[in-house]
């Protein structure tokens, strides 16, 4: 989970999901019992590689950060190009091999960006000229 503060600093929380032990379930009533998970948030970690942010957007497993000067940075899963780093070495058909960026990388957008949006495996940027640029999974 990502959090952006008013100063434009980015923080990430590690989320752990704790499920009950299978030993807690009666073999005959397993399907009737309600399973409840507990989410635990650790202390936030400051992402020092990225600052001066205006807004953030997240997809299924990728992140976009828009700086106050209109630059877009991405990190996370780029298997389908959702981090905007080009198609070199990327498979266009199955099997797909995971490609990830653990640190923010600059996305080359030819104009100043004013808004970013992220979806399932795709990303969009709206520029100050009213143009929309998109990248990532594009099977439609």
C-alpha cells in the first residue's frame, strides 16, 4: 500500500495477511465455516528515490508517480509493459516472463503530464495539451 503526504513524499506499507491455521477447522464442517483473515500493517518505509510528487496511481501490481513538474515514474510489475519501459526482450505471446522494477524508473512521455491513471495491467497519462498516452496490456 502506498501513501502520499502533503509534502509530496511517498511511503509504502508492507501488508501481511494472516489466515487461521487449517488445524482450527473441523474436517466435516470446513465448507460451512467462515474464514476471517487479519491484515497487519508494518511501519511505513519512505521511498527516498522518489519525491516532489503531485499524485500517485496503482494498478494490480504496479505503481505510477507524477511529479509536480509533470514527469511520470513507475515501478513494480512490467511484464506487460505497464511501467512504460519499452518492449525489448518482452514476449508478445504466452508464456509471459515476469519483469519487475524495484526502484522508480522514468517513463518517457513527450509532453508535461498533469494526471496519471493505472488499471489492471495498463497505465494512462493525460498531458497539459489534452493528449492521452497509454501503455501496458493492450489486447482490446
